[in-house]
C-alpha cells in the first residue's frame, strides 16, 4: 500500500464573516486531464510549464457567440482580435469559423496576411499606423478605422498618389455610463469631434466611408453600455443619411465582452456574474433594430471580441517546485509559471487547481511563481490543498492576452500545444531556447573575448 503523505497539522481561525451561497466548503476539485489527455502526460511530452489550448472549446465558444447574434440580426460578421492571441493556429481556427481579422499594428496586419486573410477582410484599428502601413492597407482594400485627425490628414495626403480609394471608418468614443471613460481612442461623440471627422471625410470626396466603429472598453460587465454605444453610432448613421444621403455598410461594436475569469476583488466568481453572449447580443441588436435606420439600409454588424472567445480554451499546466512557510507561518507554494507567462494574474484571481488527487484539507496559501522577483505572485491568497514538489497543477481560462503579453524575463517561454478536435495534441509554438534569444544579439569585436588577462580562481 502506498504510504500516505504527511501533512503538517494547522490550527485555523474560522472566518465566518461573509458566508456566500457556496457555503463554507473549500474542497478543491482537481483537473486531472484536458480534453481527455492526462495533464501528467502532457507535461511529460511537452515539458513544464506548458500552455494547452482546446480547439473544440474555441469552436464551441465561437458558435455560441455566433448563434446569439445571428439569430437576432440579419447580417453579422466577427473579426478576430489579433492582439488577444495571435498565435497563427489560434487565428486560423477563428478564420476557418468565418472570422475576419482585426489588427492594431503593421506587424499584426502582416500576420493576418500570412494567415491567408484577404485584404478586404482585415480591419485596421489603433493609433499607430505608419504611412507605409496605410498605403499597404489602401492598396489591399482593407478597412481602415481612423483614430485621430493626423491619421485622417495622412490618408487624404496618400489619396494624391494612390489609384485606389481608401475604405475607411472612424472610431468613435463616447459616454456610455462607464467611468473612467475610454476617450483616448478615436473621435469623441459628445463634443462633436466625431461629426467634424465625418464632415471632413465626406467633403474631401476622396474616400469611401463604409463604417462606424466603437470599442468601449474591455471586460465590460454592463451590457447597457453597449446599448448606449449602439444608439449613438446609429444616430451618426442616420445623420449621415440625412445630411449626405450616404448609407454606411457596417457598424462595428468592437469587443470587450467579459470572460468568465474572476477579477481581483470580485465577491462572486466571474463564471456566475459574466453576462452571456445572449445578453450582449440583445443589448446591441435591440438598439440597432429600433433605431431610425431604414430597414433596407440596416448595416452589417461587426464584432471584434477577443477575450470572451478564447479565455476558456486556454490552460497553463505545470509543476510545483517547493513549499515553504513564510515568517508569519503562512504556507507558500512555489510553482514553475510566474507573471512572466501569466500576465493576466495582475488582474485576475486565476482558477488554479491541482492536477493530482489531493486531500480535502485546504489552507490559506500564497502561490508564487519561480522568478527571483518580489511581485511574482500568481495568487496572493487561495484556500489550497497541499501539493508536493513534483505534483502538477492546472490554471484555467488563460487563453486571452497571455500569449501576446508574456515576457521573456529570467527564463524562456515554453511550448504551446493545441489539442485538436480528435484529441491529438500539436505543438503550435515551440518553446524558446538559448539560441532563440542569442540569435538576435550581436557582440562588437572588442567584447568577443571576456578574458581580462588575469586568471582568478576561487580558492
Ligand atoms: C483589444 C481590442 C479588441 C478586443 O478586446 P477584448 O476585450 O479582448 O474583447 C477589439 N477591438 C479593439 C479595437 C481592440 O483594441
């Protein structure tokens, strides 16, 4: 018989303070496998830590969101937000499902092109588009969402040399009842700047104004804000028709739907409080349908969600390095993935689970990453069972932003694996090696030798 693991007994103060609807049970369910593959096997085969994506979950989530919108509105188009996760295989799953690409830099634009997205299906957002980027986007017939007047003037200037007419939209920011307002991108609605921009575009006669765009924030819990935003964009569309007899082709409501992750400081878990795709879809489509836009002119509705479509599909699996007691007696568990890989742990109380069967006893624990840096904390406080050195863990809902915001800091970035719909795992990004990093460096001739002429040895 296998010897049971010794667990140090602890005396704990009972904090009955705020009983939630979950009672006081603190048993933690392990996640022992992902899409039917044991976590232990994934780690043996692909190393530790390792990011694991479920293709089935991506496709299922996409279809859920698609159904919510397409059953409520006649013409819907999704555009995958590249910055949320631009691993090519992830993007291609979305493109296969029917998504266009939504990019915010020349680099992301080129990535979309190499993923086979036709130029006319790339939405180019963001405040930083170089003259060359803009020229390329015009030549390819991409949808340029103008962020500021300097960009507008640059496009007008480019019209002098370009044979093609630029296809443009403006990004509009507005008061949607969420504060602080996101007013740094695009043209403001309330102060009239959005109309200034529209007037200049229309009067220039040099561009095709195809759309109106808003992206009101990220992790937005208030569906009512989307309703307000859609009302305001619809009002601009109605105004354009009245004043210029111009009918726009699309309204782009951006992204920003909350994922089921739990924000720091939230009382209930995100999985209980996050609005459903139906809630968001109802808020947006009911606004457009009741607007004064004529039914025959109803624009295509574009959505650029990232987070809500990919978070659930991503896991980070790894291994416990050590346990220790802090000066005050508190338990600390050190795992092999830190904030370098899990950038979102600055905002989320990530759902960290054992990947092995554990005892029912949990203890308030701090989970540290492996970095030699004080802020490397994955969970400041979590009721967690004892995991021994070498045991595996899994962190759920890490699909959004981590593979784009991760840092090559102190250590190398690991393999990323995708489990396809037949249950076969594939490496979709190889773990970095010393060469990956050193290949980008060059050393001037006078630094080639590190011999300082004297030989010093420690005794
Ligand atoms: C980041 C971004 C998105 C995606 O946001 P999520 O919060 O991931 O849904 C969509 N549109 C624009 C313009 C963005 O900058």
